[in-house]
C-alpha cells in the first residue's frame, strides 16, 4: 500500500508525499556536479541515465534535483530498467520499449538513436553505444550506489568499469595518503580540501561497515577481518567514492588508483580509505 507504483493516480503513501513536498525529501544537485556533467558531454563523452524508477517519478526527481533542463545532460535515458535484470537478461527476455505520455509502447528490435526508453537490456544498449561512438569496443564507466542492482551486475555481466557511490565512506574517514597530499591544488578534489561535518557515523551497535572483530578461542586475541561487504567493494568496484561531489572538481584526465592495481585493500578508495582499514592493513585477513 505504501509504495503503490501508479504514480499518476496518487495511490499509496510514499509517491504522493514526495510529489507534494519534494523540498522536504530531495536535495538539489551541487553546481559542481552539474558543471562536471556538462564538461563530460562537451568532451565528447556519451552520458547515460539508467534507473529502475518509472519515467514519471524519474522526471519529478530530476526536475527537482537537476532542473527542468535535466534531459539536456544525458544522451540516453532509460527508466523502469528493472535492474539487476537489465544487465543479466537477453534482448528477447527484456526488450526496450518506447514511451508515450509515460506509458510503455511496443517492444523494439534494436536501438537506433539516442533518446528516452523504458526497460531494456545492456546488450542492445552496448550495440547503440558502438553506433554512437564508431568504436568496436567502447569503454563504459557506470556509477551506482547499490552493490546488488548496480555494481555487481554491471561488472559481472557487462564487464563495465564500476564506480561505487558509498555513503559509508563519509562516516568512516581515514587520512589522505601522502601521495595525494603532495599533489598540486588543481589536481585535488573537493573532499581533500574541505573536511566538512556530515551526518554519517559508525554504528555504535554494528561497528564499522568495513571491519569485523572475531573473538579468539579460549585466551586467544580477537582477530580483525574484512566484512563481506568490504570484500565485495574491492572485488566488483573499480573505485569507491563517497559522492559525485567528491570528484566533480577533478580534471577529466585524473588518474585514480584502482582496487585491482595492487594487493592493497585500500587502493580504490577516493579521496581516502576508511579509517577502519588503515591500522595493520597487511595483517588483516579476508573474511
């Protein structure tokens, strides 16, 4: 009852409340991120928006967050993508559909041009990217905040580069590595300069999102281990960041350290690894 998806009919509790009071629930996109999106597009990059939200709800959010011109930021918009199935299912199982007044129309055999579509699959989307770029193997960098719906399936099924937007990094800050501290000011991102206070903290009940303490047998000392979630981050993400704002001020040719760049468990965290991973890093076991 709470999440009835018939957006236009004002059913349920959640959608009518957000529609009537968007300022109460939604944060405006920072200007730095909007400039970054425009900079990417001006540099010839193709920008995609892929969401499992329906088109009407997506439009409400994007108009409030990005502005009434939000469609100008993206070349292809895909709503009701039904992730993670978008990545794992074939064109026959999950075809793209056109939209008319936010209602899904006939299934498409292929995508021939940029635009706004519904449902679909990563295979046909990649074929469209080949046409748009003129490249046989275009590189895709996919940003997402869900390991289940975004990061794992995009990495596992599509072999895309993945950037995990991980808010827990805001509450478990470490120190900026010496290498990053020595970089010139123009190469630094916003979060390396301004350490603002944020409403994210390590849970007093559950402890760190990244580390666990296993009690030792008899009189043995407890053991520090990486959590399952932490292992997934380094396995399926190219890098992990606290927000898009953290990288928006960086030059487009900034070179990030990947999780796979070496055996370090902290290589892919930007701008700095979580504090919980820093002590005795080399002696930590994988759980």
